[in-house]
C-alpha cells in the first residue's frame, strides 16, 4: 500500500510511474510520465534543482571543524538537549579545545535555556554571525537567540527551516573548532535531512542516539537507526537516559520508565550498536537545565555525573582513535 | 463567510468534536494523554464513539500505547478502515484508531519525509479514513509548531467551529517555554484552547512513599493563571500507567489481580479494562467530565467570534 519513500537516497520512489525521471531531475513533475502520478505536484513545486548554492560556502566554513557530532533520538523529551549540553560542557572543560554547539531544533529551541544564555542576542560582523559564547571556548548558536520574545512560536514549514539551517552552517563565524555538537529536534524529517545533506561533503563523524528505557521510545530509536543507515551516517553509540530513579528520601532505586522489552541493552545487542552508558534520572539534572548551569560542575558526586563523564570519555576515545589513523 | 466544501469537510461531517492534543516539547506525554483521553471519553458513556488520529508521522506511538502494534489498515470502497481498539469486545466497536504506524511494513522502518509529503499524508488521513459517526476525534500531534500542525489546521479550516485544543506540558522551565510557543501558535491560528494539563508532576517513591518532583512542580498552574487558560489538572508520574501503555501486549501484569476472565489474546481490549484500574484513570476521567461540559461552550464561542 504505502511504500516508504526513500527519496533522500534513491531519487526514483518505489511507487513512481514507470518512466519517472527521478525526483531530483530537472524534469521532475514535468515529464510526460509524470501525468497522473500522485506526487506530480510535489515534484513540480520543488523548484531548486541541482546542487544547493550554499554548499561551497558550507564546505569552506566546515573545513576548519575537526569533529562533527549529531545528537539524535526519534522521540522527543528523552534528553537530547540535556545530553548535548553536558557533552558541550565536558569538551569545553579542556581549555585547549574549541567547542561549538548548534541547535537545529527550530520550533522548540531549548539549548539557550540549558546553557543559561536565554536572553542573549546574536551579533553579526563582517565575517558572519558570531555565536553566543558561554565560555571563551564554547560557542552556541540557536534560533532562540533570534526571536523577539521567548513566547513567540516559529511557525515555519520545511523550506524555511532548511534555509535557516544552511545559514547556521555557512554564515556563523564558528572559527576553528575541535568539536561541533549538533542538537536536533525529534523525528526524521526536514531538519535531519538538511543537516545531513549540507554536511555530506565535509563529513559527519557520527551520531549519538539518546533513548529512554521504554519500548515506545526504543521504537522511535529503531527508526532513527534505520534513518542513519539510509543516510550513511555512522552511529557512535546509544545512551539510555532516565534509566532508574534513586529516591532522595530512602535511596532506593526504582524504575519510572520500566524497560519492558529489555531497554537499550537489548536494542544494542540486536543491532550491534555500542551502548555507551546509562544515565540515571536525577531531579537535579532537570533543575540544572532550568537554571542554565552545568550539572557536571554543580553535582560532580551524583551517579549521573559519573555516567555522563564515562559516556563522554567513550565518545572522545571513539573520535580520537579515528583522527589518529 | 460561506464555508467551502472539501473532501475533508465532507468526511468529517459526522464528527461532532475534534480535540487536538499538542505541546511544544517532545516527550511530555502528548501521546499518552491522547490515548488516555480517548480511553476516558470511550468510558464516559456506553455509546460514546471515539476516534484517535495520530499525525506524528515520523514517530507514531499511538499503536503501541493502545496495544495495536502490528495491525494493518484495510481499504474499502468507502476509504481506509481504521483499526478498532475494542474490536474484540462485545457490542459494536467504538474506539477507532488511525496512525502511520499501521502503514509501515516493519515497525523499525523510518519515515523520512519532508514537508510536502507529510502534508499529503495528513490530507489523506483526514479525507480518506472511514471514521463513520464519531462523537470525539482526538488528534495526537508531533512536537513543535511546523508542517504537521500547519497542514492540520489548514485542512481542518472548513470544520474550524468544531475544533479545540488541549496543551500538555511538564513542570520544568524548559518545557513550559515550548508550551508557551504552542499557546502562541493556537492564538495565531484562532484555535480555542480547552486547557492545560501538567503531566509528570511528581513521582511517588514505591518504597517510602515520598513525593519527588522529578521534573519540578507547579509550573503548569502558574502558566495557566498567567495566560488566562483553564488549568485542567496535574497528572503525577504513574509507573503502572507507563508500563501499561508501553507493554500493552503483555497481559502478565493484568492477570496478576485475578481479573483474568477476558481472553488473554484480546490484548488491546485488555488495555481498556486495565486502564480503568490505574490511578491516572480517575484523575483523567474528572478532567474528561469537565471537558465534555466545556466543549460546546468553547466551540460555540469560537463560532460566534468568527461570525
């Protein structure tokens, strides 16, 4: 019935008419074979054909970024942004390293709040937009810095979002970066396709997939793994967040989000993807995010901090091992 | 202004109320609230007919939550036949469900679509599904305020007078920020808001009974007061519910309480029964009673203001 269209990889959809010219062709939507095709309008309306004019600029800008890491999860609210922030902070703890954090969640940017820079604005200079610096070596870019007020909704359809993502990659004066961590919105849609396509030439080091232990979330992560496979992105590993809760009163651990189907561990085994670690639920993580302070610096004694640092070490090792080759 | 007749308005002519469940942020419990709303509306009267439409195209969770994983959609001469969650119960089925999850060959398949494809799918969901007579259609949305939401509002414009929204949030500042964006969105498209539900508000330790505010607390009430939106209630984290909605397939937990008279294979029907036993069901049924009373007045107000 409904074939999952792989337009991003194969330009001829499986449900297309026999002589489909391909969705990326100049003739898409205009060829004789397109008459009567259910998707003719869509093809015909996608006017810009051929390579995106932004690509060479992005390549230049990204040439000085050593590692690019995507933080993905199919489901929302599993802790992508929180994890991105901890990763950013942990990288930036080394004063020799330059780190950038880019938030491509256009409709629900949380990164500014989590880093405690929600009221900042972006300045533009002759060399481009300058990111907001939380520390000397930690720059951030998010659509949250461009809204007149935090209450404003960004009601944009795909093409506008893509335009902004292209700008984030080509117009932001990131400078020389050791790490660029990219926080994404939930799902597998415009934002994800755009980031991956824009960065194809300069190469993405890999993706970290964040999940919670329940099957509902794992289901979405499986889709995300499928997405990475289709797009040819390496999966660095899985992180299981909100894994168990230690009651601050009696110190007993209980499972709020019970791993009914074996959790990330089983998924890791099934798919052969490394499980980087499990981060327990700590109410202070959410609080730190609300106040915009680094959880790792505030509560270094929490078991969650240990888990985070352990995961980050593993990621560094995976990335480091690669650059040494 | 004469309302134009479209395939969507023709199809939805027999639907009395359309409730859109939204939230700016992901993972705050939209799908779980949608599923619970549907279950409670279904239980609110012996002949209430309820539909659930899942327009979260890249991350459909409704099939799993209602125990309908693995079902497929059938085509009939009168459009797609939705999957009925209570098909195996006695009496006429009256909880219809439609999601992109039913159309996937494998549940691990990803739907990698850009906006225009999503728009077309939503239009098809609204115009081609044979809902039949419905009292309530609960629409579960993806996070954000983007293609899916704009398409939904656009296609539902001819039936705008029957639309209303419920906003779900969790108590942290980060989630409230996004809920605020969602509220701005409903105002921009003149969608009447039935109210705000604060989800994941506190967790009761099963060991010592202490309430921990895992994601802080009280933020939802404050926002509702500040913005002049009705506050529908707060739902604490209910592990029983999490497990029920997550593992709707396994009946081992439900069997433990001795109520094992229903066929254990009738797993989706089991969800309906077992849901009524959770503590969340009582909270939500109070919310639903309230909603049923306010629905006509909210919708009426939107009619008169747009006239």
